[in-house]
C-alpha cells in the first residue's frame, strides 16, 4: 500500500508540466549526510517522494503522510538557487509548483491535500550549496486486510 502510493506519486509528478524543468523525480534515496547532499547537488533541481507516518482513523481507514522533497541548486548563487533565475527553477518556485499541483490532486484513486511545507537546514546541504524543503501531504487510504508477500499470506490473510 505505502510503496504503491510512493510509486504513483513519482509517476504522476513525472508526467506533470513541472517534470520538464527537473533533472530528477524519484523516491527518496536511501542515503544520509554527505552522501545524500552530494546526490542532491548532482540531481538538482529535483523532487523526491517518501512515505512518512500514518494514523488509523477508524472503520478500516488511515491517514497517510507523504513528503515531497524539493531540491534546488544554482551556480549563480544562493539567491538564484532559492528564487530561480529564469533559466533554472529555484526552491521557492518548486515549493509553489508542488503545492499547486498536489493540493486537491487526484492521483489514481487517491486524493491528496497539502498540509504544509518546511525548508530544510542542514550543514551537509549548505556545504554543497543545496537548498531543500519538504512539502507534506495527507491522503486517506483503506487499511489492508491481507498482506500477501513472501509466503506470509498464509499467516496474515
């Protein structure tokens, strides 16, 4: 269920008008610290989707939180990286575009609501002149009633 939400959002964003201005739209890489900052620096401007937490809300339903990491970098300096320069999209432009695209969006069977965004401050990103923010989304899903993977279906279904 969660992996499907992530894959669907990546595919949907990849087909959006914004995709042509980005180098990468993908699931968040399994990296951290300097490795993640280096990947962001190479791929920027980029969007990365990741699943977050969830909360059961009753009657077999749950609210799932997902994040879209917006990543920008510009060799013309920090202002161009944050605001864009008319050539390369900036962080503020990415945040606005993601909010516009995803607030109220219907992606497959899922309806999404943007609940906020927050710029990310990290020394590893700063050393690479990378600017990032996380746009947070909610969607309501049916809780699975059966888990069928790797032979566990006999135990869990």
